[in-house]
C-alpha cells in the first residue's frame, strides 16, 4: 500500500510553505493568504486525497496544560535584568491559569524539525512563547503542527505570528522631548545593533523628534549592550574635548556604564552631562545620580504575552495580533539643563 500523503506533499504540489497549508486547511483567520493561494492548496489536498492527521492537527487542543517558553542560547539571558522580569511575568500568568511552564533553549542554526525543542517534538505543549530572537522557519514548522506561537520583542520580524512589543518609538520620542525641553542641542544616542527592530524604533522616535528642531544629533555605536562594552566606549567618548551635553542610551545598562565612566573621568552628571536610559530596571533607582529613564512594565509584558498564548491555545481567539505595551518617562536626577 502506498504511503499516505502528508502535509509536506500538499505544500510541494501547491508550491507553498507547510505553514500556509496548515493555515488554509485549519481555516485560521487573520493570515495574509490570498484567495487564489487558498484555492490552490485546497485543490492540491483534494487531488492527493489528503486528510489532516487528527493527532497533529489536534495538538493545539490537547489538554496537557503545558506551555513552552523558548529562547536562543546567549550569555546572561535569564540573568539579564530586563528579560528576567519579563520571564517572571510570564511565569506568574501561567501559574495563575494553572499551566505548567517548560523552559527550552534552541541553537542559532535551525535545520528542520529535528532541531525543534524536545517539548514540541514530543507533543507535550499547547503553545510556544519566544522571547526576542526567532527563526522564521522554526515558527512556521511549529505553526504547521497546529500550535499557537506568541513572540516578545521579536527579531527578526515575522508577520504571521502574534507579537507583543514595547512602544519603543514613543519611548525614544519622550527621551528626545525631555532633553530638548531642558535646552540641550548637542545630543547623541548611545547604543549597539541598530538593525534590531526594537533599537531601530527607539532611534527613529528619538532622532525623528530632534529633526524638527534641528539640533546637533548623532548615533554613537557601541560593540554590544553589556556593561563592559558600554563602559569602554563611554570612557573613549567622554575623554574627548568635544563631547555631547546629553546622551540617550539604548538601555539602562549602557546608561549605568556611562555614569561609571563619567565618575572616573570627573565629568559631572547632570551638571556637565545629562543621561537618559531605557527600561527602568531595578538598578536605575540606585545608581548615582538616580537615572532618568523610559519605564517599561516588564512583568506586564511577559504576563500579557502569556495570556495571549493561552487564549490561542484554548481556542478563545484567532488571527494575528500585534500589541504595543505603553511606556512613560521617569525623570530622576541624571538630567538637567546644559552647562552655560
């Protein structure tokens, strides 16, 4: 007897991805799939006499009461002050809903189904939450199994997946507006990896707000977001005769590194240099002077993402949703009017 056709056979015959076949056959709404493509998928399935495997298509409805939280291997991910708070919010929301939460790492290189986290390969989860970095191929393969996926601060961008993001653009705008209102015109943004969507959005909001006033503004590139990298770059920057009077840092760790370098080089903050951070991690209240920063409700970000995942897993919602988590500026002691 010939082997039964699989979803891969349908995808190949229709000339589309496995995820697209899954979206069409499971009648999931909110996906950017044209009527012509949908008809092609249905015709291919009919010609092949394909019927979705009940166990695979029903994974999202299997009552394991388990969900998976997945992130890529990188140093200090869990100990990172920002993401640890996000994870705590996700854990709290899962516990409140009486779900078990499995943690899993994945490697940067994704070669196919065999590289999926074990909890997914063994059909032991009802949904998957990714934090920050994602692989579009992995997401498509997970969705093809009938599992909902939600991402937090996703990178690179994937359209056909639910995501929760910080309102980074507004945060950058608020930082710029604050420094302009204080009278600064010699301003710079201090950060790394500008190609990352979250940082690009912060830069767009910050530099875009400055354009209307036409102050001197520039981007100062740092190797990465670690305290050590920021400290080395900050010492180099603050050692120059011509330095900015105000810095907007892409996160609070970089801002703390600037404060440390300024202290060692006898650059007074905020009298000679104003510093603004982003994230409002716990440390920002205890550095000296206390850091003016853009506040993000980190635990709320994780909790909202988890609640959204559970909505999808329990069939209470469908479609793709992009949510922005609001921000606010907290003015503390690290900003003041420019010298002179």
